[in-house]
C-alpha cells in the first residue's frame, strides 16, 4: 500500500498542559511552543522534549527525553483521519547509572546510538505523546571548550546531558515523580 496524499511540515507546535500547583496562568493551564526549524537564526533549532509516560514501566528507568527533527501532519486517505506526528531521536537515561547523579540530583541522558558510522535511530511518534519542552545541560567534563564553540552545537558535541528539573515548577514536579 502506498501513501499518495500530502504531507504538511510544521516548524512549531503548541504544548498545552495542566500544572495545578502553579497558580500562574489560567487556572493552572500553561502553554509552551516547541520548535523544529532548520532555518532558525542562521542555524537550526531542534528542541528537546519530554515524552508522556503512557505505559508506566518507564517510571523506574527515568524520564523519556527526545529531540525533535520534524513535525508533520497528513490525512489518511482511506479513513479521512488527520494525524499529527513528530520525527524524534530518543535520549534515554544513561544505562551506566539508573539513578540520578548524586552531586546534582539530576537525571543523566545520552543520545541514543546504534554504533559508529550508522545514522541516528529515529522514530515517528504521535504529537500527543509529547508532554512539553525539556532543558538539557551538557555534562562538560574536565577539558576546555574551544573559543569559537557555539551553543548551537551543544547537542551534537557532548556525550551526556543533565535533564534540568529546575527550569520551572511544572518540570520539577513532573521529574520528581521518577525519584528512586
């Protein structure tokens, strides 16, 4: 079976979520724009997101974090149902340590890899599986960064990243549910 319909590419999406403990906003409702734009201010912007924990078994393994590469939609020509999807690359919790970093109290994730000289493993998910944006901080190590290092390259330049639970109240509450 071949798909012969149109695929629409979007450079941003709105994540709406309820944070009852945060009274800012309309009754605890919040909205956040997540972006994946290849022509963002001279480079590309491919936001990090936190995925919904639908199955429940991930609670032991830590949060599900991914990087957006494409947001798109299409209509199934047989059922006339419109599907909103995203092409993502997962950043699973580092398997070397299934607990939070003891010094920072943050989860450590790393880019999912299939090995050298292989493309990134990408997957398509429904846009409804994305909860909200995420903020990652590189695990810098002991060396120095080059003077011409750009923040735009940060997600491609480091091996591990901290998932920042302190970026806002809702993120802190959501990530604290994974506490061991």
